[in-house]
C-alpha cells in the first residue's frame, strides 16, 4: 500500500492502524479486502474536500471541517505572505507573536483531527470531474474531492527598488493596524501618489506627525490635497528613489537618484499583487476587477463546489479576518455536503 511520504502526521496514525490491519491480514486475508473496501479513503487520493493553502485561512477551514468529521486534504507550499515579518499584531490572543508561531499552533490544533491529512507541496492544476474536482501537485500526484476551498493568499510584487524586498514586512509596511504602533512617532515615509497617497498619508498621520509623502516622480496630488498636507507640515518629496539603505531589513535612509538622502525609520507602501495560485481562474472562478477571487457572503465562488477565503478574496488583510473567513468557508462547505447527501 503506497503511502505518499508528504502526507504527514495524521497519516502516521493511519499508517500504524494500517500496519495492524496488514498484520491481521496475514492471518485473515479476507479481512484486508473488507478493510480496504470499507475504507476507500485509505487510498489517500479521494477526500470529501481539498483545501489548497494551509496557512491561517486554510487551517481555520480545516479545523471546521475536521470537527465536522470530514475527510480533508490540506495542500500547502508554505509560503505565507507575512513570512518575513518578525512579529504579527492586532489579532487578539496572538498579539506580538512571530507569524510562524501562530501558524504552528494552528497546525498542531488541526492535526488533532485524524480525518485531516496534510500534503506539503504546490498544487499546480485543477479540473472538474463527474463528481467533483481533481487537483494535481507539482510532484505528479493527483487528488480528488467533492469540493475545493482555495485559501491561497496573494503574492506581493516587489517594485524594482533595491532594498525594498529586504525591508518588506520589517520596516517597509503595508498596514498601520499591523505595525503602526511599533513605529509611532518615528520618522516615517509613505510611498504613494495622487488620491491614494493623500488618503494613505491622512491615515498614517494618526500614528506620527513626522511624515513625508514620497511620490517617486511628479506629484499628482490636487492643489487642495497639497495645501492640506502643507498646512499639517507634511512634506511632499518628488525625487526618484534609487535605493533603500537598511540594516537587516531595518530602514536607515532613502537614497535618491539625485544623490540626496532622507533618513527614515519606516516607509509605508502598497505593493501591487497577483493571485498566489491561478488554479481558481483556470477552473472558471470569476475574478474581480481589483484582482480578488469573487465570492458571495458565504465564501462561495462563481463555480459551484469551489469556495475561497482569506487574502485571495479581500482587501481586508489581517490574520484574524483570514481565520474568520476560513472558519466560515469550512462550515458552509460542510453544510452543503450534508444537505446534498440528506435525501
Ligand atoms: C509583510 C506582511 C505583514 C503582515 N503583518 C500582519 C500583522 O501584523 N497582523 C495581521 O493581522 N496581519 C498581517 N498581515 C496580513 C496577514 O499576513 C494575511 O492577512 C494572512 O497571512 C492571510 O492568510 P491567508 O491564509 O489568506 O494567506 P497566506 O497566509 O498568505 O497563506 C497562503 C498559503 O497558501 C499557500 N499556497 C498558495 N498557492 C498554493 C498552491 N498552488 N499550492 C499549495 N499551497 C499554496 C501558500 O504557500 C501559503 O502557505 C501581514 C501581511 C504582510 C504581507
């Protein structure tokens, strides 16, 4: 009986059970056949539901489904978007913990449910079958399920500014609610322009008054916006940025193409993004004009049987929201399976 080596943990328990069954089978060969017939899931390829993405949102969905006695496979390539940030904030009970520690605790708790299986790897393909979906992974295996949840997050695209990627999540920040408190009253920049730059600057002025808006080229602020910033002593700098100087991701100063420098502790920026996983699109799931997977309030995508949750569906990008959405997606998917079978 082939046990894929990347299906882990709860599968080990299963393996021990299978070894016992195998031992019994030597004495009672018909028992093995019966055992396998009554346990079609033992092939490790067919599940009630596959969750692609096993970070906060996927694990939350996995917990709801494990607690609903569902046979679940969580496929995860272990690249959560916040992996470079040293500490995660603003999630009650988990405030100030390293992101990986929050995920590890979540995983330990989900592993307790022995109908939940894990596969470490990248899902690379998805297709519709007569009774559900088939998901293929980079190493060649394929898995089948009645339903699929995509909790795959988004991939932040780093601009072509030296030092930016190294500072991302450490001193180049996307969200003041996650990291603003830690750099309150510090010398802070905002890398943005136009309406978005104005609104972002107004928001960040809540955490510090020592603010500069870096438009990285000609300002597209309106006269009114520029006057409002000037009234509040918020500087606007149009110089083109050459690079960010830093110590292990901690920004020290911005260097401009003109040769001037601006000492700086933190820089807020909204990176552009793409979906981390493109399988939902290939399965026909509708994508919004902003680039998110379109879901209804029940986390259902436009394709029946496919759900999405977490960062891949929303601008409201926090661990707590990803967890809430994942829990809900798991509950909704289970309810649909119950009702479909209750005839
Ligand atoms: C730099 C940074 C700092 C942040 N700091 C905070 C903070 O302090 N507090 C806070 O509340 N929020 C913070 N956030 C936001 C928070 O990290 C996200 O909201 C949260 O991680 C979203 O969870 P998720 O499960 O939807 O996606 P992710 O955590 O991004 O996880 C997606 C998972 O899916 C996997 N995956 C993707 N595609 C595939 C595939 N094809 N096959 C298999 N697996 C796949 C990925 O490898 C990854 O493990 C931060 C975000 C960033 C970028």
